[in-house]
């Protein structure tokens, strides 16, 4: 599902450096992006401090309150968000977001 839509969506991961969930999710995020052949321009990752600040404009743009969070964007608008550890795999959670959005 992700590979079939790899240019239709943009994926943004926001993780912390001290949190075990973030340390687990970030490598999974990159693995999913690589295996789904998502172009480099269609995914990005940020790390935040304990105040949820990354030192970039992403803090305001994505309004992330909890790390880790993965956002799914289409044409610059958020269509889905996974906060914390997903139930099951990250790949399945991202595929569900895409399927729900494609059904609209």
C-alpha cells in the first residue's frame, strides 16, 4: 500500500533522543521508507528536545505534542497521524492511514 502510493504522500517522523519508543520507531520509519521506495523528497525526520522543540519551523507547522509521532501529508495537508508506538507494525499503521484516506 505504501509503495503503491509512495509519491502521493509525504511522511514526517518526529522523535526524541531520550525516549525508548522513539529509538525503536525511527529506524523502523527509515526501513519502511526505503523498502517502499519513497523518494527522499517525500519523507523527513526531526528530533525534538524535552520541550518538543526541534530548533526548526517544523515545531509550529506540525504541532506535535508527543514524540514519537509520524504524520502523513497529502498536498501539504495532514491526513493522518500516529502518536506513540503503533498497535502492530509501523508499516501496517501507515498503510491503514493511506487506505482510509484513499477511501474518501
